[in-house]
């Protein structure tokens, strides 16, 4: 079983209805789309952090968008600590879901991004350079894409229908 840094493999203690799972599918697709958009935009040569042609405020907004959506997807695939009763995880869709080594990689890479959003913490001082952010973007793409691919590979007809309205399968590299 998965055992990431400062994490445990979450065993579901509550069930969701099929209606809830179906409705949540579009939110999962939304998080995926926004994460992909922010990543792609940040990686464009003229919009990368440090580019002289790109407004710093816009760069910060992209960094924060990337971090927020990446964090939401990471929590979905690799739940940490004590989840709330309203949280939804991959294990609600597939009880046998195990994020495996990609979960460990992702959680380690997300650490610097988490320090930039959500709350003010002295830990931000450690991650003040754009190089730390950029390294996190590159490190997160592979593991997140692998988790998305593995999740989709588990789909049956029902899940394909739930997620098809958001075209999750069309968002792969």
C-alpha cells in the first residue's frame, strides 16, 4: 500500500451515492483542465517566470492557479492526514485505487507549491526563488499525468459516461 511522506493511504470510511460520484466527475475534470492550462501557460517561453515580456502579477496568478489545482488533484489521488467527511477521493470511484510511487513523487514535488498558497507560513522563506517553483512544475507533470492515465484506465462504461461530458480523455499529452 501507498505510504507517502507525512501521509497514509486513506481507507474510505463513508460511501458516496452514484449521483454524487457522477456530479463530482465534472469537478474533477475542471481541476484537470485548469491545472493543464496553468502548466501549459507557464511553460510558454514568453510567459515563463522571469520573462521580461510578462507582467509579474500575471505570473503570480498563474503560479497560484497551478498550485491550487495541482493540490486539489493531489488530494484527490493521494489523500493526506485527516480528511473531511465531504472530501472526495479516487478511492470513492475505485476502492482498490493505490497511487503507488507516483503519489510519493507528487507529494514531494507539491511541497514547495503548497507553501506559496493557502496560508502564510515561515516555510515560504525557504522557497523564495522561482527556480524552486519551476522545478516543482516539471517534477509534478509526469507523476500527475501518470495518475490521471491510470485513473482513466480503470473506467468502465459508467465512469466513461460520467467523465465524458468534461472530455477528460482528450486532455492527455
